């Protein structure tokens, strides 16, 4: 993937993860704990510094009831109702 396309993807994933955390009303530290990921990793994902690996993204999904389709592709239709209503305003 070209570098520019990758940076656009990273930015979109970063916004989705940040929106999920904010929709849950959690601090970065609490969100990281809930996902069993370090706060530094969450910080890297939220700033777009790195894309989460599939295993890391899967931890986020399991902890918060979202799908990999939401994290990587922005598909909202399978989100829990409360998140599907809150997240669009945060993106």
C-alpha cells in the first residue's frame, strides 16, 4: 500500500478507536486496561502513529463488543445500539 494511503487508513482507524473510547466514557488508561493493552499502545493507535495488529484490534473488539469491520473499515451496522447512536457524533 502506498505510504499516503496507509497514513489515511491509520488516521481513520485512530478516529474510530478514539470515538469508541469516548463513547464508552473512558480514559485512555481505563480503556487500555479493559482491552489488556498498554496505555502507550492505545496512545499510538489514537494518534495514528501505528495501526493496531489484528490480535490487538481483536482485544479491543472483545472488550467493547465491536467488530474488526468497525475498527478497520468503519462499518457501524453491527455495533451495539448504544454505540451505534453515540459514535457517529464523535467521528
